[in-house]
């Protein structure tokens, strides 16, 4: 066929070469686009609240599935081994997912979602169905990612999750987001309630103080009578759960963020 094509008229031959160059150019652009899309997918990882795994595959096969799609063969093997270790999945790596508990499936889901180590990581309710030990593992992982300079966005209903997994607080209200700043600063600016209870030789004793000043708290502690036997000392009000109990919709924050 190639020999027959060479015997065609020069005009046809030139047209064929032009068509080939045009097709090659398109292929090149398509290839670049595909590579660009691949780079974009490698840059982002997301773990939905709904677990997305193949029940009949093993833990290792689930973790390796996305890895082989996004990474080269050499990178994939190392990434799978690293991720199984980071999420403490080595002992169940050969088990099929449908044999796992809900908490174990959650860990495998998180591991598979971020096995390619993307610089941007999105987590929706990452601690659902986790026991205390597994939850602490996830907290350590997210904090380690922050130390590695990954950008991590967590959505959560539990205030403890936000406190332990986040450093910045963003309020989503009425379809709009409002940046409330550093979580530590937001919490430290809240009014604290100091509650002291105890007993004196002749009666019970109690002190309650609402303040936003730690200096005032220290001063009041210095005023406790020397003959009081303290039975309870509680400082509350500056945790996110305390704030939500006072203002469930965080309407005060919304008004502050909208102020000129």
C-alpha cells in the first residue's frame, strides 16, 4: 500500500502530507490536553461522605486502583505501600472490602482517595463511623498533611472535628461563604465562664465568673478563700461546641463578617 501511494500524483501526495501534519498537530494538542487533565486529576483528591469502594476487591486492590490510573507503575507500587502503612491497613490489606467493618471501610476510602498524594485534599465528614483510635489516626494524618504543605478543606458537623482538623474557619450560610479567620483567634476571643465549687468548714461555696480576660480569671482564682476545699473547677465557653450551643446558626459571626 505504501508503494502504491508513492505513485500517486504530486498534488495528491502533497495533500496527504498536509493532512498528516494537520492530524499530527491535532493529536499533539489532544495529547497535551489529556496530559493536562491528568495533571489536574493528580493535583486534587477528594473523599466524599459516601464510601466509594469496590466490595469484591481487597483493600490493597482498592487502594491501588486509582493509583495505577494516575501514577506510573514504579510510583504506584511505592505509593500503595506508603499509604497502607500510613492508614494502618497492612494487617487487612488482603481482605475483601465487604468483610470489613464500617470504620475500616472509612479508612480504606480515605486511603484510596489520597494515595496519589495530591497537593489539594477535600474531605467531607471524614470521621463518620470511626472509633476513637481510628479517629485519632485520621486526625494525625490530616495534621501531617498540613505539615507537608498540602491544602486541606474539611466539611464537618461535629465541632470537635473542626477544632482538631482545621486551622482556619469558614462559615457557609445562605449559600455564601465567609472567612472568619484563624480558628484559634476566633476561640480565644470568646467569653469564658469560670465555675468554682467547693466547701468551707461551715457551708458550701460557689463562684461563677463570665469574662473574656484570662487575667481576670487568674485574679479571681487568687481571691479564693484559703479554707475552701475545691471540688470542681471548670472553664468553659471558648470551645466551638460552646459557641454553637449559644448561637447554633452562628448568626453573630455572620453579622460581624457583613459589617463594613
